[in-house]
C-alpha cells in the first residue's frame, strides 16, 4: 500500500527572508505596552494594601 507523503506544515527557509526593522519595532512596542498594562493592573490590585507597619 503506497500512501502519499504529506507536504511540510511550515518551512522557515521559504519566506521573505530575515525580519525587517519595522517588524522588530512593532514587537518592542507591543512588549512595552504589555509591561505598562501589567504595571497598572498591579497598582490597581495592590494599591490599597499597606506595605509595612503603619
């Protein structure tokens, strides 16, 4: 019984090449935005909690 071979699911060698600078800038911007959102969430959650003896 001869079954057909499946095509590759993802071939990283057949693409547009290395990522451009604009792609990297968007990644950095998204990462900074996520850090800012997480910081705001921590302030909202723990903002009222006393951190030491009052």
